[in-house]
């Protein structure tokens, strides 16, 4: 029963045992009278309970009222802590400008209070912003400062969050073993049940994300399942939905596409009213899974929803545009995504897509530059996934350039992907391997590679990439020409201008010009007439046109 002396006791007790619904009801119904301190605390308790129930807009309203009340009382520490949380709340709702305003307000309230836990939470958010903008040295410095503060204040939550922040920064600085060591140390706090639920969820999520970025699929999958079990005790918070996004990623990589789509779709529902950025990530996963399944219309709808939520297209959309034959649009999307990304591991995930799309658009030099960066990142971080990605991407470029070394490169890439148990990547790379074998004159080897790729695509339900297997069984193209280059050459031979070819193939005139330049180089001619003669000589002309 609530006592006269402490009308908010029931709400506090309910929060302590994570009974969020009871806590919200108790806080809202508490009779606090005109006592300004109790009024401020009542709003803060309402905000905390509403957050855990996924009612983020209600949380924001209550937290803003708490901030104003604490500020009016002159309690700058409590007001500053409210401002830090409001920064996070508005970030979750994809309002970065408003969030930034609250962080500045938090800095104003907590300036000089540099021995408090509240000040430590401020520094952590500033470290995260520095990390996100690529200021790794500043992020590392701030994280170390918070680690020391957490230990001095005996705040396990603060120390664990600082450990995971520093760990992620160290990983991005190329100190992978040391970074993972910090994450493992942070996990000890969670395993020992010394953390509050928010810090626990944050540490779990950080470890999973690090595993995904490094391509440590087993580590990421293992911690995803553990976190999902933990999050079931917080069923109304954001954590179950975030876990499902990670689980969808793991399932997709293991080739369980139908199950992955179901998990990602469920995450979309759970995150729709709480965490906008992760909701967008969930929709992006749905889009990429549907693309692999061959549901291009469904993928389009999912990517549209992701872009509506986060305000920008994701890298996977470029591969959908490529599958739709919209090469220029694909190049615009993937180029913009790479330019907007500063994290080296996040860029490494986009660079293979950039190479694939650039080659389809005739941008060979851009593909070479992207490959060089990918290989440098793979050398720095030295993970099997990055090495496989770099090998497969180099093989794709060598194949496009007619380089006979593509056979050996792609053979090694297939072996490396197989060791990681990622069937989609194995099948895709096998298709490229088959094409390289055929160009090299090994018809039996090519047929075996295509058959194995087709079987693997069929097993996981990936239909859209089956067309690469089909194209691989066509006659060998001369001079290392790609399928798209042959399409352009046929239309040149038919007498079409660059503008007419662009309209026919849904490309820009600039892209057609790039293709024509690459064709001239490969077949060693300098005019449209000579290119036309080459097309007739090698029976590339569409006589039915």
C-alpha cells in the first residue's frame, strides 16, 4: 500500500521489478499534491515506465514535463539527466535536430558537475556522436573518461556502457582483439546481473552489431539468441524488435530466407511506434530478403517504407534497382550511400555492391577504386568474411575485364564462403566462377559450377539470381564483353544513336557513352563502323530486329 509519506513508492517498487504497466498506472494515479519535487519525480517515473512500454511519444511528453519541473526547482543534475534521455528519445523518433538541441541543453545543465553519473551519461552520448561522425580519437578519449568516472562512482551501468563504447571505437580503429576484449568485459557485468535493463540491452546489442560488422557470424548469431531470450522479460520495450532485426540478418545469411522475412516483418510491427531507425532497418531487411526471393514488387514496397522512415535509401536498394534493369538509378543510390558512410566496416559492406553496380554501368575505374578500399579494409581487419568478400569482388572485376586470373580468384572465394556457411554468397560466387571457367574454355567445369549454383539457389528459395546462372549458360561472349556491353553493341550495329540506345535500355546517354568506350577498348576499335563489323563477325547482331 502507498504510504502518506511516500505517494510514489508503489511506482518505484514496480519499476524496480520491471512491472512497467503497474509502474505507469501507479505513477499516474499517485496523489502528489502541489509538492514541486514530487511533481517532477512523478513525471520522470511516468516517462520511464512509458518508455519501457514502447509508448515513446507519451514518454517524451512526460520527460519534458520532468525536465521543466526539475529546472524550475534548480535541480540541474536531474534536469540535465532528463535532457540526456530526451536526446535519445528524439533520436529514436528520427528527429536529429531536436535531439541535438536537447544534448546541448544537457551540456549546459551538467557543465561543472563532472563527478556525477549524469555527467557520464552526457559524455557517452557525445562519444557516440563523435564515433558516428568518424572522430574516433575524440570518441575514444571521451569513452575512457567515462570508464574512469563509472569506476569512481561505482556505477556498473556507466562503466559497462563506456566499455562497449570504447570497444566499438577500438574495433573501428583496427584494434579488433582489444576492442572485442572490452566488449567481453562489458558482457561480464550483464552476465553477473549487475546492470539495469537498459544498460544490459545496450551491451548485448553492441556485441551483436560488432559481430555482424566483423563478419563473425557465429558470435553474432549466438548473442542474438541469448539477447532475444533476455528481451522476452521486457516484451513491451524496443529490445525484442531490435533483436528480431539481428536474427533476420543471421537467418538470411544462413539461407533461411522465408523465416528471415517473417522475423524481419515482425520486427517492423514491434518497432513502428518506438525506434524509427531500427524500424527502417527492419523494413530494409524485408526488402533485401524479398529481392533475394524474387519478389521485386514486395521488395520495392519494403524499401519505400524504410526510406519513408529514415529519409534516405539504403545500400541494398541499389541491388533491387539493378535487378529491375535501372542501372543509373542503382549507381546513384549506392554512390550516395557510400559517400554518406564514414565507418570503415559499414563502408566495407557497401563496397561490393558499388563494384557490382559500377561494372553494370560501365564505370570500371570507380569499380577499381572501390575494390582497392575494400581490400585495404580486409587487410586491416583480417576477418574471413571480409577476405571472402574482397576475393569475390576482385573476381567479379577480373571477369568483367576478361582477366584469366578470375578463375583462380573466384575458386578461392567460393572455398572461403563455403567455410563460412553462407549459401547465398556461395551460389552467387559459383555463378561468377562458372562464367570465368567458360571464358577459359573449361566447359565441363563451367557446367558443374552452374548446376551447383542453381541447386543452391533453389534450396534457399532465391529466384532472382537464378538468371545469372541462366546467362552463364549462354555462348561465351568475345573479348571479355559483358552482357550489358553486348546489348549496347547490338543496338550500335542496328544503327541507333547513343540517345536512342539510352531510351531503349533505360540508361542515361552518359552511361551508354561509358559502355561504348569500354567496348572500343576491349575489341580494339575506334569507330562505330568498326564496332558494327565486329558485331557481325562474331554473330552478336539481333537479326530479328
